[in-house]
């Protein structure tokens, strides 16, 4: 299966380490395996990170709040410059 590489800086801006996910350096397979095992063995951490991530998506990344931001941006750009 093919993958699409992510802009890891962007991922780190969205996911807060130990709050709504676990971040590992790109290419560090050992740390990735360790993080996956940690989540597998710690149901409370899974639940906490999952709940926090879901809350963040529902409050910050839904379309209605983004629509207002997009609208404001277009309105600002459409105004004649002074």
C-alpha cells in the first residue's frame, strides 16, 4: 500500500503530545513502535487522547467555524485597498 507523506510540522501544530496524541520523530521506527505499544497497553491514555482529539476536532475543525473564517478572509480581500 502506498502512503502520502505528511507535513510533520503541521501535524505537530494540530496534535499536542501526550494530550490528544503521541508524537514521534519522523523515521524513528523504535519510538513509533514504543508509542504504539504504550497506547495498546494503557487504556486510560488511549481514552484521554481519543477524547481530547475528538473534542478538538469537533470544536476547532468543523465546517461552520471555518466557513466564518473563510468568509471574513474573502470579504477582507474583496475590499478596495486604501
